[in-house]
C-alpha cells in the first residue's frame, strides 16, 4: 500500500511541476479545490478496485444505418462510434424529415452525424489507438498483414460485446463523455433545425430582405468552442445564401447595431460602418453571414482602416474585449464584428491586492483593463514556449495582419491509416490566413502601413462621443438595460489545452484522474470561487463560460450558478465611469497606445548620421538641454506612468511602455514596465531625481520617489521571487545602485537601513545563478560592480562594510563557478564584452582586491585579464585591431555592450583604480582610435549608440587631459542633440521613443542632456 501511495503521489506531482513535493501539492489542492491530496490517493485506490455496470449498446437496424453512413465517409472505427450515435439518430432523422426547410433530409442527417462523429473521434481516438497497440503487443490480433490485423481490431474486437464492455469498464470517463457528447450534439442539431423552421419567415424578412432563401443544404457545426451541452455557433447554408445560428440571446448584438447606427448619423457617408442583420429570441438567434471580400483599390483600403479606427472607438467606449482575429471580418470597406458577446466587460475584484486597491499597481492594471489594448483588436500576441524550448509569439489581434503563422500548439495527425501500425504523431501546423485582414489584389494589407487612418478614425469617433456624451450615455443605458454579456475570466486556450491533454488514456480511465488534471485551472487566477464549476464543466467537455447582467455585480456560470458581489462595479457602473472619464488627455493616452502597437522599426530613422567632429564647432546651450530633459520628464510622468496611493499611504508610480523581450519579436504592445535599471522604473527614477536637482522642481523629485516606492515595498517585504536576475541592469543589484544615489543625495538613513537589511538577498540570488556569471547586465559580475560601488561611495560605514562582505561572497561564487583546479573553465566564458562578458567583470574584481586586499581576487583578475588578451584581443603586425565579442563566431563591434567602447571602459576603470601594466596604455590608445573611427554615427542610445560612446570618449579625454578630443565630443553631442535628441520625444519613427529606460530609451536621452550640463552627475554606464 505504501509503495502504491508513493507511486501515485509521484504521478500526481508529474502533473504539477510547479510544486516540489507532495505536501505542497496537497495544500494547493485543499486550498484551491477543497479536496486533499490524501483524498485523491484514496480515490485512486478505490476507483481502481471498482468496475461499473455496463449497458450493452443497441445493435438494431438503426445501428447498421449509422455505421453505413460513417463507413461511407471513411470514418475510422465506424462501428464502434455508431454505437454512441444510435440512441438519438432516429429523433434527428425524424426532425430533418419533418422540417420543411431541408432540401434533402437524409443527406443533412448523414452530414450532421458525420460531424458529430468527428467530435467523438477527438475524445476517443488516442485511447483506441493505444488499445490497438496493446492488442498487437499481446498477440490478440489475427491476420497475416498489418491491414488484416487492423481490420480484425476494427471489425471484430471493437464490435465484440465482452471486449467493448471491458474497454468501457476501464475507460469510464471516455464512455461517459462519448455518450453525453453524442446525445447533446444531436439534441442541439434537432433544436437548431426546429428553431430555424419555426422562425423562417422572420429570418427571410429581416436577414434576407424578403428574398427566397431556398432550402437548407448543409449545416457546419464547427463555429467555435462548445460551452453548454455541446452547443456552438453554426453556419446554415441554404440554396440562396448562408445564415449563422447562435445558441444564446443576441439582444446585445441587436442593441449594438442600434448604437452603431446612431454613431453613423454623425459620420460622413463614406465612413459609416455597415450594420449587421439580426433576429433574436430569448436563448438563441440568427445573424447574417458576413462574407470576407477584398477592397477594390488603395482608396478603399484607407476607408477600411479609417472605419476600423471608428469601430475601435465605439468598442472602447463599450468596454469590449476578446475581439481577436476570428471575431472580425473584413468585408470590403467594412470591418464587421461577428461576435458581440463580450461588451461591457468587467474583471472580478483582485483579492490579492485589495489593500492596495488605490495604489499605482492596481491603477495601472485598471488602465490597461479599460484601454484600447483590452479590446483585442490591436496587434497583440500570446507567447508560448515551443517544443524546441524557444518562445513563439502568436499574433491574435482582430486588426493585426493575419498572414499564415505557425501554431504554438502541436496537434495530432494519424499516420499509417488502415494498418496495425497506425499512430498519432504530434506535429506543428500552420494557422492559415484569417478573414480579418483587408485584401487588395490577392495580397493581405499590413495595417501598420495604414495606422494613421486607424488613429484618425478613432480620434474622430472619440470626439463625437465626447461632444454627445450625455446623449450617448442615455442611449446605452436604455438599449442594454436588460442584456447579459459574456465575461472572459481566463483565456479560452487554457481550458482547451487541458481538454486536449485529457484525451490521453490516463485521464480517460476515471473521474479522479481527469479531475486532478483539470484542477490545474486553480493555478490560473481568479480561482477560488470558480474552480468547482470549471472542473465540472471540463469533465463534461465544455469550455467554462461566464456571464454578467448589465446592471448587477454578480457573475453567472454557463450552468446557472450565481456568484454574488464578484465585481466591485457592475458593467453599467463601469460604462458610466468610462464615458464620464472621456477627455482629451485620455484620447492622447489611447492614441499613443494605438500608434505604438503599429510601430515599424525603421533602421534608417534610428541611424544618427553624424561623425566625430574633427574641428569643434559649438556647444549645446544648457537651457535648451534642460528644456528637453524637462519635456521628457513631463512626458514620462503624464503619459508613460500611472500613480496611486499604496496601503502605507505613500504615493507610488508604475511605468508603462514597450519591453525589449517583446519588441525582439516585433511585439510593440505597451505593458507595465519592470523595476529594472536598464529599461524600467529604477533607471527612469534616477533620471527624474537628477532632473529635480537640476531644475529645482519638486514634481520631478516626487515622481522619482514614487517610482522607487514599489521597489522599496518589495525590499521591505523581502519578496524578490518575481525577479530571478541578480545583475546591475536587469537584476536586483540595480535597485541598490539607484537607492544609494537617492540616499546620498537626500541623506536618507531609511534607505540606507533598507539596503543593509536586504544585501543578503544579492548573495542568495547569485548563489542560484547557473549561467550568467560574467554578465554585468543580469549576472554576478554586475552585482559585484554595485556592491564594490557601495563600499566606495556610501557615507554609511556599516553599509560599506556589509557591501564589502557581500562582494567577498560574490567573488567566492565567481571563483567556484569559473575555476577548476585553479584554472579557468573555458566553457563558462562565452563572451568577452563589458555588458555580457569578462571585460565587465575584470575592473570590479580588481576594485574588490583594492578594497579588501584579497589575493584570491587578484589571482582571478590576473587570469581573466590574461585570458581576455590571449583569446579575444586581435592584433596584426603588432597593431591592435579590436576585440572579438565571442571566442567562436565572434566579431569586432563598436558598441559598449560587446565591442571596443566596453574594452576601453574596462581599461579606464582599472586606471582609475590605480592599475596599469605594459600593455594597458597601448590598449587604451588603440581603443580610442578605433572608437573615433567606428563608434559614432550609430543610434541615439547609451547601450550601443552615440550617447554611450561619446560619454566614454569624453571620459578618456578628461582623464588624459585631451582637451581637443573633449571639445570634439562636446561639439558632436551638440549636433546629435540638435538633430535627434531634442526631437526624440515626439518622434513617430525613432525606436528609442518607444522605450522609457535609461539605456535604450527616453530616460537615457534626458539623463545624457543633464550630464552635458553637469559633469558631477554619475556615469550610469560604469555604475559610478
């Protein structure tokens, strides 16, 4: 028994890799699913000892008829599946025969049965093939060839009463789901036929304009997920047109058409969006079928995208969501929404952050939850990790380009059909182009090339709503008063993915196995109140669905369960708040989001066409530099961040902008920024704090402290779980660098104490590092740069000593991971550069030696410097040509992060620390000449652009008294400022405008402007 328990517990943990042990998993199951792990164990044992009663399926004339239908359609295992379809086949056949709308009742019945078979096949095929393999393994199959053995399994075993009884006894969930799915699907088909026949006159009049529809020739039941008793959106094809049947009320869709019609009255005729024809009853309804048709010319394309912006504005006002690429059809010049279930969306109150409901974090979530991004029309991406371990983005936006793309999910395809070697093979598949894109001359148009028209349409419709606010509010409250709309609590693919997994034979055997799998939904918030319903729904192979009445704060599940007071505000209250908050400032915020979503990276616009001035010409004026820095500061405060008051009563602020990890995949979605120094809040805070000092304006200093307040809260709580990096730029060490600058500027003992209390976290995180040892940006050497800087710069003696101790611990970690038997481990030294290689570690290891006298530090320093010179430095006839960025397939580059400017930085820091040798001066001289030649005229950034490279050259000029070079740098910066930096904030083409950070974005431009007016401002490239 104990051994069995251990095996079961191990199996349970395999389904939950998030949990390290059975006890933690058991607590999760008890807290989220209200069932203990021990109960699961006992259920596993009891179900394995239980055999359910088996009821023989009918083997009558109807069975033969159904089997013949499936066989004629080449359905695999037709006889087996026919057994589940016989019970209600006659009722379906009779309904088709009795219906006056069917052209050929027998053909329609056969077609529907075949489609239902496909649903059953999706449930059972993996298990049946597993059973075929098992029968073959145990020599139960008769026949001399693979084909004969397959037919024996199909025609003999699968139609043998005892074998099938054993099969259903073992796979009880499969049997139950097949029976229920077959019955529900047939009931739905009958319902659809009867309802349509009963309302055919209204449909003919309202949707077809009185035209003759002809007879029904086909029904396609594959229009989306099934939510309640196998009902889904279906397309009905008549002889003279098509119709869409929806198994829910269309009151909201009908009301939206009235609202859209009212908006059309305020638009010029060319900009009016075509209305959709609808007939609705209480629980079901019909809409016209929207054809995907091309535009005729580029002028029509512009009209289409202008209308898309208009539609976006109306959906924004209605708090719509879930308008992904399958829910909008491009029909000529009209973007037609074909699923309006999710108007007036609300999110449940966030219980985890209830005490901070007025804080910046919750305000930022609310901003995004009510923004144009939440609608789903704008380019948006779902990132998945593929089977190769790489992150793969899937474009899903309703107004994204819809070119064919690889699905992040794998699917199963059958190989070796008709043979006992038949198998199901996982494979990727292409998602074909969808119908949301405008097409001209058989070419899908890229909405990014028409984004100005989208923005113009949005702006015009928004201002119409602003001008007619009261009229619009009154109309909406009247139209939607008694409507019920869908609420999307969790992404549908999360449910669908589990349903796909659940077709594995393991989860088809018993309810407890399937329930354990479906309990994973408890990991997806919100969970506690809804997990019971979600598990029940998934057990019946329905995707869970929720609704909310327009005027109430309650949530209603698809099976009618009521969850009271789920929402802080009802959909009606959220709408009133939205429309009352419309303003020109909000319009600017929303149009910024739209423009950024459609941004196209333009290398030409990013390129700075400047050279290092040979003859100094001029210097930028301090007042101009401060004006630009202030404009950037104002923009960050007013447009790129959202503030609030946290549970401590302190104001806090969160940045919003583009994130590098996303834009690497050309995903320019605006999101809440991280706290990191490189592109996040701490770097922007440093800029704003020095801007406050330079201008004397309190608003900048206040905003700077608001940006570091969330970091302070994280450090006070000791909760660094969300941040796994330890480095200076994208890790927690960067927080200490910035907080120390604040502490020294403002003589803040509270910040100093916080750093002292938290320094041990740096060592803890560094000890867990398995890859990024010599990495200033995210790794251990970056942490060492910060801790040695604290020892050098802090005015608090206790903090200096604690930082020195931490530096020693970091050195021990570096030595343990990079030395073996006293020699460097070559495979742990992949890169050479300052940001991601040993060049960024060398000077700080030496600085620690100077602070501590550690011979171990000196030994590691010497080994690394020798390694760098012998492996990466390139010479020709005794002349230094540069440094390779990597030992294998590396190149010589001109950027701080990987190239010559970084190596010059290493040598200059070493010289500052008092180190020089016979080669250093030659290396410095060579690096300076290389930088003069190659490093100016790149981009407007600190990391790998002109701002950083000019700062490094000027640092050299200052240290070596090279007044000519210093003036050259100053003059070159002035040209860079006049042509680019002064215009960056308002640029629609420069990539740096999309980032907020100090290394690639606006904060870095502003910070460089400040440093140009005051050279006492620290050099963030060197973390001084």
